[in-house]
C-alpha cells in the first residue's frame, strides 16, 4: 500500500517526483528481498558472505 501511495503522489508531484519514485523503488526492492529470504534463507547468507569478502554484490 505504501508503494501505491508513493506512486500516486509521484504522478501528481511537480518538484520531488524523482525522490518519491526512489522511495517507491527502495520499498519494492526491500519487499523483493524479504520474499526471497522467506523462500530461500541461503540467499541472505550468500550475499552477506560476498559483502564481507569484498566481492560483487
């Protein structure tokens, strides 16, 4: 629901449209990661290991 609200606000905004769209994109990305972790907990562990070792994210 938050994403929908941000998208509607962005569609009517004149000045901070890019910021609203960035916020919506971040929220979608977080939801995507939560779903991936719920489906496959190994996903979160493998990304954390790559970050600790300095590998590509």
